[in-house]
C-alpha cells in the first residue's frame, strides 16, 4: 500500500550536520521516494497547526521555541507502508528509550531534541501535508 508521509528534520538535526545522514537512511529504503524537499524556518502559526494536539501540555511552549530555533528540512516521502516504516526508522519519542539503529536511538539524548518528525497515521499525514505542502496534488 503506497502512502505519503510528512517528515521534518528538526533544528537540532540541521544544526548538527545530520541532514545527509538522516535523508540517506530514508533513501536507502527500497522503493521509497522523496517527492518534495525544502529547508525552511517555521513560524508560530505553522507550528500551532502542526502541534495543535499538544497545546496545554508542559512541553508545548519549549517545543514551539525549539522548533523555531533554526531551519528545518521538510520533506514528503512516498512509498510502501512509509508511515509505519518512518516511525520505525525514527524510533520512539524518547531517544534514550529508542533502540540503537534507529535515528533517535543513534543520535539523540533529549526528548524534545529528537531529530525527526514523521506522521503517525494516514489521517495525520493528510493533515500535515496540507500544512507544509498545500500545493501538493
Ligand atoms: P512524536 O514526535 O514521537 O510523534 P509526540 O508525542 O507527538 O511525539 O510529541 C511531539 C514532539 O514533542 C516530540 O517529538 C518531542 O520533540 C516533543 N515532546 C514530546 N513529549 C515530550 C516531553 O515529555 N518532554 C519534552 N518534549 C517532548
Ligand atoms: Mg506525534
């Protein structure tokens, strides 16, 4: 089942020079294709739409600040079971709990600065793709 997912390489990944490393892992998955890619600095409005489900939680405001602390790489990835597959590639939210071999497990230590966002369901993907790539057909 071919799907589309919205991926963000967070400001920590960009700052640390890990764009190539992370995108390389995505590219090496057979049959997955990057169909849009852009380096951009996110504004508050975009982030409120993207992370609206977390509004009011203790980590929300620091997350907003962090996500605006530098540019992110936003990309669209298409392919077989790409939503589930990217979540596996990323690892769980807490990088210390994430297995070595996953992106968060290999490179992260701080929950907030966990390098990557990937849509968690088809519904989220559709919603997030509209926010970041509204021109996509
Ligand atoms: P996810 O990115 O694995 O889907 P979510 O629960 O949707 O995780 O949280 C969104 C983002 O908010 C996380 O990726 C992480 O950057 C941050 N975050 C989530 N929980 C915490 C927390 O307990 N402390 C600090 N930051 C958090
Ligand atoms: Mg999430």
